[in-house]
C-alpha cells in the first residue's frame, strides 16, 4: 500500500467536479438565484446555468494547467502562495468565466449588478467544491480513499 504525504489541491479541486454531491447542489443553487434575479423560466434558466458552468469548467481546466506549470517550476514559495490563494483564485476565475459567458452568450446586462449576481450564486457552489477538495485532500494525505 502506498501512502501519499503530498497532495496538489488544484488537481483534487478538478476531481471534485466528478462527484455528484458537488455538482448537483451547485447547479441547483445557482439556477435558483439566476431564475429569481433575471426572472427567467425554468428551461432558459437551466440552459443558462449549464452553459455558464461549462465556461466555468473550461476556466477550471486552465487553472489546473497553470497550477501544474507552477508545480513543475519547482519554486516552493510560488507553489505555496498559489495553494494559499487557491480559494480566492478559484472563485475569481469562476465568477469571471460565468459573467463573460452570461453577458456574451445570453446578452445579460454588462453591469456591476450582473457581476454581483454571478458572485452571489457562486459563493455556495464554489464553497462546496472547495469543501470537497479539502475533504479529498485530507483523505489523500492520510492514505484513505
């Protein structure tokens, strides 16, 4: 049996999106906020929620690729700083990707209010993903599955 004494949280963060309990509640919470904020119907809210989250997933893949580049750089202080800043970076990348997708693909207003709606919707969903990351990182570091 091999036991890890190191885990790279950005990769574990990406893995959390394969776990249903992170994805489904996040989509439902975001969809509810979007439906109320923009008074959209169920179908158009579902499409909006799925598409902006797909854009967020692409941003997440870029985030993980950047994290691997930093890991490969071997500069300990940069890697450590990146890990500590991960929750803020993840939240920022998610909100930015969803805002850009929403305003460009769905013609939502380009405003601070729209940005605030995307931010509010993503606080609980990103928190769930980060919680999943912390939980899985703990399991990886203790040799649990």
